[in-house]
């Protein structure tokens, strides 16, 4: 159950409200003032924070922020990147579109149960009219359009690229083109350009900076890291910013951050959901058993983007975690494994946690991840002769091999695996996905 914020009549931007017994804070919409919280007050050992930063630096991170009840606990910029630098959100920005659709529906401009053709016009796909009419705005939000994502360019929004594969609602696939056309659904229904409507309804009211810019067929959002943190804080507080309710329709937001269909339990309305019984990943028509990111809090919902752009929202902890940067491992569309590792490192900050594995300079690297036929696993910071053991989710050893050498995994079943290396006083482990 999400944390519900209790409001006082005197609530204004930049003030402290209450979330249960804890103070809840919103930074002013202008300026750089932002209250902070000492990590030690969270029971974190501050001498372990550098280990987290070393890990993030080794994975091409540019910006990293942790909020607790709205206050900054950790904030670090790497290399030449600064608090004022701009970076793209990639598909983490899908969550912005999700919220904007909810606002447009609340204002009476659209209904997500209506056929998409009501806003895009008939013939927006190359499907037969009866099949096209089955596709609703909800299907666009939930990646269940039934359109073929295996076309040569799955970003292409031309009707010739939008081809029938299955009836809408019967198949889940991470398909950018139908999502991208939500921009036109919003623009055509509101009579305003998508960026203008977004700025008026979300960006400006919560003090975000940044802008939408064209990238191929898509619009991509770019901003400073703190703006991503602001949006995460808005989502943490159920779309209320101080005393300003951005999205009044709580039923819509609850639906957006809950399983939206029964095919991929870990997907809402363009939000990724943790803690569900199974999950699917882009490009694979297979549901993996278990939680999307088992080391992360079960109630977490996330915006996840290519090259490992992340905004995590954790109601049970009152936390928001933001990461911007270049690709950490490989060009996965959503950073499931990397985000899981971030949470492993965050949890090691707890003073009550005993650290026995993976020192900052000895990390297992898996490339590619997710993988299909061949994987290469290396140990950073060490050339020791160590044994590599691959085990499945039940802890059974399924393969052994050598560090740094190509490992044939073609015969392994789809699912999560753990790679461990031991010897010479070293023990390290990392999880990877076999698609």
C-alpha cells in the first residue's frame, strides 16, 4: 500500500508536510535550495558510500541522487557532468507520457477505453479496419496493441510499419511505435502541442527544467538530474506536489502503477513494477518467474530507459533513486540487471549488513546481459585464476567455465542465473538473464 500524504491547510511549495510520523518535504520550484538528510540518520555507514560511488563510476554513471521523504540523502556527479548538466531520459520518459494521458483524460479530452483511431484517425495502421478498431489508448499504454514489433524498424510510426500480428490485448510486446503515437493522441485530443501541454500540466507546476526533442520517430525528454528526482518525488506522493494536485484521478495513477494486464505482471501504464510473480523483458515472448529486480524493494515502480536511465520510486521507504549516464553493461532497452545491482549496493550501506562479497574493485561483469547464446564473464580488478560456476534459481550448478572466456549458454532454459567465482580468497557473484 502506498504512503498516503496528510495535508495541512498551510501546505505550500518548499514546506514540510507529514507522511505518517515522518516529515515530508518539497523543494521550492525555483532556485537550487533543496533540504538534505544525513545518511547516518538512515542507519547507513557513511564509510561505505564511496564503495557505492566507485561502483557507479565504473559503470559510466553521470548523475546519481537518492531522496528520502523528499530530502537529498546522496547526490553525486561524475566526470565533467554537473548539477546543471542536461541528459536524456530515454524510455524512463514514458512515465511522463503516462501521467499526461491521465491528466488529459481527467480534463475530458480523451478516454483511454476509446479506440485509438478516435484520436489518430482511421488508417493509422495497415490493419483491417475491424482489427484496428480493437486497439484502444489503454493498449498503447500497456504495450498490448497486438501490432508486430518484429518489423524492420519497430520505432517507425508510418501505417506501413504498423502491421497486424495479434488481436489487441492478447499479446504483450515492448513496442515503441504505438507508445510514441500517444504524443499525437494527446495533441489531437487537447488541441495543444504535446510539449506545450506537458510543460503546462507537469513540468512548470513542479519546477522541472528540460525539454522534449525529436529523435527519429520519437520525442525524447532531456533535463537535469534534479528534475528527474522532482518527478520521482511527485510520483512518490501520488501525483501531488505540496498543496498542488497534478493528477486528481487517484484510480488512474493506482492503475498506472499496478499490473495493467495478465500477460506481463510487471508492467503498468508505461511504468515497470517490481515484486510481481513474473515478468517479461523487451524482445522476448516469455514470462520469467519471480520478481523483476529481486534485490530491490518489492513495492518499487520505475521508469527505465535505454543506456541505463533510471528513476525508482519506493513508497515503503519514502525513497526516490535517480541514475543518469552512459550504458553500464550493454545496450539493453531497460536496465533490469544494473538497477538490481544498484539496490544491492544501496542495501550494503546499512550498518547492520555484513559485507562479505564483491569489494569495490572486484566486480563481476556480464556481457551481454540479457544474453542468448554466448556470454563472457570477467572480474574487474583481478587476473586471478578463479573458478566460474553458473547456477539456476534453485541453486543447482548448471555450468562451469573460465573467467574472461566465451561461455556457451545456448542450451540453458530461459530465466535468471547466478555466476559465482571463488578461489584465492575471493568470492564474487552476479545475476544475469538468459533470453
